[in-house]
């Protein structure tokens, strides 16, 4: 009888301990996985191809997207920010630095940056942004199932809508000029798609390729007398030196239909395009999913940009003597 009571008390005590453990495990607003992810000090490397407004905005958005999800610099993450200044050897050194330091995640901003780090590690998760075509750049097997260690957000432009916009503003245009970097896969993809669609609409497309910023002036001057208007994709070399291109096109009274709004801010005429800060936010949230263990790049689909709209440089329109139709201006953001 005495032993039975003693055993009963022990059993009751064990039950209470187990119950307390279960309650503790279920308590609070965060899952144990998320709690541990937020408490751990994560090392994140950010590699940006070159400094210009679009990539800078994506960079800021990425950090803010992480913060939105509880991953804050100085609190539970450290960020190693590196800018390659469009130099391939710099990209190699930065990639090696991240591998040697065993960072937990890499954010690669722009296609060449992602290609370089992807060639240097198959183990560290890479989340890319400002990348046009992951499959074409051999960064992913498909947009739906990347299969490797790279995923992220795409800045693929609504090229048909941009060409339609060009034709609405320049209804009498017959020839469109494009200057782009021949070594950027993202530019090749966009120019090919733009040329196919523009030619289907009866437009002729003249192109000039560049390798560095120093080539822009000569390339633009080779086209400016042959074309009615320019179209510029989200080319990183061009975006980093828009004033050089604009100085030539404005002098010839030729407008530039741009691939993204920061190029419009830098002197271009108009775009129907992407907000790169918001694209960066999307990327930061994808990175948070990786850090929390909610997903792995191999099975996380590539995400497209959201919330596209028209951006107009009214000052440039006045300089060029171009009238933007009222229905285009309605709802547009103007500079």
C-alpha cells in the first residue's frame, strides 16, 4: 500500500514535468525553429556588382526585408557588404572572402555577381536579386525548381509593354537604337526579346555593344544619327553611367525609354518598370525563409517583381519637346 502511494506520487510528478515541457514548447508566438534562428548570430555576405541607384536600392531593400522578419544587423546578424565596381577580379576576391569566412548566406546583386559566387560554392545558400534570367545565366535549372544553391528575385522587364509605351509616345518612330554591354547575359536576353517584339510591330532596331563605360560615348554617337528614339535595358554598365549617354541623346533630341525607374531619374525619359527597393524587400524575405529553415534554394521558386508602374522624367520631356499623353501620366510617378 505504502509503495503504491509512493509510485503514484512519482508518476504524478513525472506527468507534471512532461506537461510543463509541452506547454513551454508550445508557448510564445514564435516556433522553436524561428526562435533559434533569430537568436543565432548569422553571417551574411552581400556582393554588389557595381554602384548605381537600382542596385543600391535593391541592396537597401534586402537588408530591410531581413529586418522586417526579425533579422537585424547588430542584433542577430552581421553583414559583410562588398562592391566589386564592375571588376571581375574583385568579384572573385569577394567570393573567396565569403567562402573563407564561412558566411551563412550570400546575397548576390546582379547577374555577374551571382554567377561568380555560384561558381565558387555549392554549399552556401545564395539569394540573388536584380537578375533577369536565372536559367539563361545557368544559375537555376528552372524558375519553378532551381535545384542548386541559388534562388532569388528576377528583374525581368515587361518588354512588350515598354515597346508599346515607346510607340505611344513616338508614334512616327521607325528605328530604335539600343546600346548595351555584350558581356552581360541579362542585357543579351532583354535586347533579343525587345528586338523580336519591336520588329513584329514594324520597327527597325539598331544596336551598338560596349565592354566598359568608356565605350558608351562612341557607341551612342554611332547610332544617334540613324535612330528616332533609344531603348535601354537594365544594363549595369549603362545604368552606372546614364549621364554620359543622356548628354548625347538629349543633344540630338532623342528620348530614352528605360528598363527601370532609376535610369529615368538619372536622365532617361520614361519607363514602365520595377521598383528595385521593393524587389530587394522580396529578396530579403526569401533570405529570411532560408535562415529560418523554412526553405532551401533548390526548391524555392524564382520570384518576379511586383507592383510595376510608369515613371516619367518631366524635366527631360520638356528638354526634348516630347508631350507625354495624359492617360500615360495618370497614376505615373514623375521626377
